[in-house]
C-alpha cells in the first residue's frame, strides 16, 4: 500500500474543552493499563528467554516516555510487540542498539525510499513474524506444569491454557487481560478458603515431642489428649474468617460422631502471616 514519505512534524495538540478531557480520560486510562500489562508480559517472556531480569518500574517509565514522544509525533500508543520481539530474538538481538538501528533505517526509508516498500505484500511480512513467533511456544513448560499439578501447579496450568487460548482467540492484549483476571480469581479463591491442618504429637522414645502436620485425621484420645489442635496456613482475614469458623465446626462434629468430642480447640498461629479485625471478632465469638 501507499507509504507516506517523510517524517511527521512534532506537534503537541492540547485539548481545548474540559468535556473532551472527561470523554477521553476513561478510555486513555484503559489503554494505558492494557498497554503496560501486555508490554510487561512480552518483556518478561523475552527476559526469561535471555536469562536476565527486568524492573517493572523502569519499564513503566520507559513506556511513558515513549508514549509522550509518540503523542508529539501523532503516533499510536507504544507497546512491546511479542511477535516483533520474537523476531528480534531469532535474529540474535541482545541490546537496545538494534532498536536504534531499526528506527534509523525506518527514518531513511521514509525520507527517500518509501516507494520501494509499497509493493511488498503484507502476507510476506506476516510470514516472517509468524515464523519467529512459533519459537516462543514452550510446550515443555505445559508438560512440566501438568506433571506437577498434584504439587500445586494445577492453578498455573489453568492460567497457561487460558492465556494461550485467549491470545489465539482475542489477541495478545485481551488474552493477557483474561489470563491476569483468571490468575487473580484463582488467588482470591485460594485465600478465601484457608488451608486448615490438624496437628498431632510426634512421639519419640515414649515421650511427646513436637507438633507435626498430620496426613490424616488423628485420634484425639491417643494423640492430642482430647484437644483438637489446628493450624491455619496463610492469612486469616475477613475473606476467609467465616470459612475458618465453619471448618473448625466441621472438625468438631466429625470427632463428636466418632465418640471423641474435643474438650478444647487450640489454634496454632505460627503460620498466620496476617490477621485483621474481622478475624479477631470471629475468634472471640468462638471462645
């Protein structure tokens, strides 16, 4: 297609009315969030492939500066392109010098050779990008997550599948957004259902030793001397306090049906990383 010749002029357009600012602000905020999430995900993927670390704060500052410059030149929002990054990695790019060289080459083409690229079909450019993007698919990661699902990687496997399918169906931007939302929902589900562990006394040489996690429900008469000792793994707060109360009542009912009604319930708080006022109120109601 036709390629405009020359570089665009540098010009800052100032919104004249407050109404136009109010109309554009929600959409601009949404674009900024999606651009950052998509760009950081792409940069993180490239960092994992190259074996280096990236700073999210620096990435945000760089994206902000690039978008201010793009706005001054009449450009579209700047973001990290996963397919273009894959192409750069496949070509052996290791530093930002490649981006500077590409920008200089584009400027030269726009100044004096725009007519030479008008006849290049888009399918040829798409084929180059698709060939490079295929190398970013890590099927071995999917297999590793599936094999470790019983160790807690089932949630990561679910997020991987959602991100993969969402990217194919909705595109990179909304695919990443759906994957992030799914991950947050799974985290909230985990936090809202506290992991309650029944403890038992580990005996050595006929003497009672330390309290250990029990793989199964123990006998209170033999192990805990009619006291139900439980431990909460993680924070105890308003989102899971009521569920914790229900879990303790279910355990008390279970032992009562076995004829081992506990005389007391002891809470081991060594693994509680955070507790709020709502959880304290629930604990006071239980006493």
